[in-house]
C-alpha cells in the first residue's frame, strides 16, 4: 500500500512517529557524545558537584520528548487501524435472513 493512499490523519501520525524516533535517537546520540563531560576523567579531576553540561540536559529532553511523541503517534495509528478493521468487519458481515 502506498503512503499516499493512506488517510491524511494516518499520514500525519506516521510522519510524527518517524520524527519522534529520529529525535529520540538524536537525544541518545547527543547524550553519548556528552558523556565524557558528564562523567569522564576530566569531570573526576574537578569538583563532582559542579553543574552538568546543558548539552546533556537537552539530549535527555530530546530522548524523552521524542519517545513520548513516537508513543503517542503510534498509539493514534493503532487506533486508526482498529477502527478500519472494525469498519471492514462490519462491511463483510452478511445477514442470511
């Protein structure tokens, strides 16, 4: 089935799901890249109770936000699939009276 053949609301939620997965992946990658600043040897040499770098906070927020966006949009796609399955099941029902 083509992407363009899907209803608009399903298209939007699929794009949001892809975007959420990308944002979450970038958040994980960003945190891995900032890990040396958060808990690396340079951090051990200085005071441990100094502020955590802002890049790590942004990465964690991106991971959490992307995960929530992906979960919500995937939930809406699953709801649309259930609705379409119910419509097709009702259309296939035959009364033999």
